[in-house]
C-alpha cells in the first residue's frame, strides 16, 4: 500500500475501515473532550494536520468530523481564526450525541434540574392525554410494561431497563406526534437520571406504587388522576436525585 493510500484511511492497519467509521471515531474522540472542558470554551482546535496526526486519520476525516461538531453547535470555523470551541449556550443539547456526552461526563446538578423541569412540563400532560386517547392495544401494552417494572423490584439495573420503555409507551399513547418524537431524546436523559436515582433505595420503594397509580389511571381513562400520579412520580424522582447528589458530594469530600 502506498503512503498516500494509507493516509487516505488512516494508518495501513486501519486502512480497511470505511472513512465514515474513521470520521465517527474522530467525532467521538473530540466531542466528549469539548463537553468535559478539556478543550475549553473559546480555545482553538489544533490545525487539521496536527489533529490528523493525533487521531491517526487523514485531514479529510478531520474536516468531516469538525463539520459534524459544528452542526451540533460545539465549534465554529472562521477564516483566519480557525476552529474554536463555542460556549455551552450554543450546543444542541437535544442532539443525542451531545446529550450522551453531557451525561457521560458525570452527574451535573444544573443539568438534572433542567431535566426535571422538562419532565414536569411534559410528562403529566402526556399521561393525561394518554388516558384520553390510549387504544385497547396500548392499554394492554402499558399493563404488560407495568408488570415488568413491578417484577424488577428494587434491582437498579432491571428497574432502568423496564422503566424506560414504560415512559416511552406513555408518550406514544398520547398520540401527539411531537411528544412521540421526544421519547428517544428524553430516554437518553432519563437513563442517566435513573442511574443516579436508583441509588436511593427508599425512593425506589415509593417509585413502584407511583408507577402503578399512573399507569392504572391511564388504563382506566382518568386524565386528572393520571396527571396527578405522574406529578407525584416525578417529584419522588427529583427528591431521590437531591439525596443521591448530596451523598455523592459527601463521598467526594471524604476522599479529599
């Protein structure tokens, strides 16, 4: 293989990878570093040739990766000044990758407060709409998913795996196209939230009957009852988040 052919796809050992895979790798190498603040706001990314050497990819791959990051609002490229990291206020936090990188960067109190505000705005009304609009088939699906949540008990991993499909099904049963589209985006944030809140055992004990009340209200076709139950469920999760984050802060302080 010639040097130019090898460079087109990276090193000779990686030359068989499609360029799309390489550009995805480059995005995944740079995006989390920006979100974690390792490449601070306002700072310039290295020039294409330097990034190419660091990531072991061609300049073309670097250019494509930077375009992806720019589309997500993380960076902007300007003539003469190069590519600079933008403030968080520019980031597309509803983009799945950006949301995942924020979540993976560690518990963020402000992020979770925003999440619970959004949940409070969306989910109680979605539950009320689902109570009005769910079909018999959707009611049966919700009943089955609820059984899964109840069977998972207080096992944190199983609770997460059974709880998220249930919340997505409630949004789907609202028969509001925009709410349905939000389910996958909210799912990323909800998974992160559940990973923290399921550390609070007492909260999980309350969560199961609250899920039962919300879902049975939807199945029974009682919108106000469904709305109130979902409010209670979210409030319980919010309290668990406060406790979990406080416990984590205390643990970090003890280590220091």
